[in-house]
C-alpha cells in the first residue's frame, strides 16, 4: 500500500464532510467526490472502525473541534 497523496487526503476529507456534515448520500455523494460506491462505503467503514474515544484535553483537538473545511485553508 502506498502513502496517500495530499489530493487523496483532501478528497477523503471532503467525502467525509459531505457525508457526515451535509448529509449527502448515495450517487450524489459518489458523483461529488468522483468515487465508486465501494470506495465511499469502504472509507466510511474504516473511519467508523478507527474512531477512538475522544480523550483530548484541548477543545480544538476534540472531534468536532475544528470548523468545517479546515483542511482547505
């Protein structure tokens, strides 16, 4: 497995933002990020499996602590 590029990271972050914050699903989401059904489902599954308890002490480091689209700045 190769290391993901910045472009791939940004596409994954956009997909997660659209899925979990904007509520976009299905073909509309797939078209917005140019990913297949399997790629979207797999990415969502990996994120759900990797989600750990939020033990961060700083509020800005907690889940939901960053503003939407923070990676674009």
